[in-house]
C-alpha cells in the first residue's frame, strides 16, 4: 500500500513527469492511436471521478447509483441494465456493495469486470459484513486507482502509457494529501467525532480517530443510546455532528439541539474525489478540540 501511495509504476515503465490532478484528464485524442472510446460502467460517483482522471477522453462512463440514492439498498433499473449491456468494462467497488452483480453479469457475459477492492484490507460493520466504504480512505483509494488503471489497460493496451501517466499523477496528489492528514490529526488531542451514518471508518482507522455513529446497525437509535451519546459528547466537548445527504438526519437534529451542536454535511458519494476528501479532512479536523 505504501508503494502504491508512492506512485509506483510497472518495472518496465519509465518514470514520467508528474502533473497535477486537475490537468490529468487532458484531451487524449493525440494518444488514442485510432482506438474507440472505452465504454465504462461503474457503481458510484467517486469511482466515476477516479476513472475519469485516469481515463481522460478515452473513457465514457455510466454511473449506476444516482446522486442522493442509498447505495446499500439500490438496485439497477432496467434502463441501467441496458447501459451495463453496452459496457466494455465494469469497474465495481467491491466489498459487498454490488449485491446485485450476478444479475448484471447475466446481461453481458463478455464484459470485463474489475473489482477495485482487490488488495484492500477490509473492516467489518456491525453484523460481521465487510464495510463497503473503502474509497473513503486515501490509502484504500490508492489501491483502487491501481486496479482501475490495470483494468483500462487490459481493454485498451494501445493507450497503456497514457493511463499509467495519469495514474501516477493522481497517486502523487493522493500521497501528498494523506501525508497532510497524518500530520494534522496527529496534532489533535481529542480524536473523537460523531457521525449520523458510520461511513468514515476507514478514514478514522488511517489516522487514529474514533468515529461514533448515531445509527445503530443501520437503524434509528433508541432513547437509551441517544442519552449515552449526548452525555459522551458533552464530556468530550464535541459540538459538531456530521451527516450524509443520503439519510434523513432527524436523530442528529435531536442530539444537536441537546448538545447545542452544529450539523455539517459530508457527502461520501461526491464525484470530485480529491476535493471532497480534502474538505472532509478539514471539517473533521476543525471539529476536534
């Protein structure tokens, strides 16, 4: 994982000049060598953002789970199944998020499927299932980026060097942000933050933080748990509650009033991955005393 975050490249690939992520997705027509645009289907917007940064103009991306939908329970519609039928490659998140994947594969048996979670060390949710929010760790996402790049090369080897260069530039930016987060959170005395839905477990693991969820096993909390949570927050001088836009935060609002706390929205499904992760780190850092 450390090697990936260092922007490692294949042994038979010469190191290339780095470029910032906002310049990665340049016009790829000069490098296309006459090959067609790759049709890529993927599950969530953050993966689509990463695919776009690596693939540039060489890829056309269809994202299955729309903005605002809850990815734990969403199933593709018939029209989305048709989009999957037309894809050259499906890049899945993995970690159990695509519980409907077998049905999708029946639609297009020839499609290459890339599991971007391959090589990621999983955490478990309550109940023992793998926590699927793996992309919300820069270290995990670096592994996903490498898997995505390898998948694109497999279906479009003519543009291998282009994908590798874009991958390396993206990994360099992710490495820098990971280093910044490590320094920022190491300096904090209080490491505990409250969330409505426990989406940020991998980020908390990476930097020695403690994520305290309001939801209990994906359900609204009971009064006894709420009372203990409010007491804990007051003792630790916690004055911020983080909520996902995909959930109705009624319980968070109740606790916020009791704590005299502020509610801050963090979107785990934002498409602009680097910008969203930077904002997330900044907001959680500000909440820690």
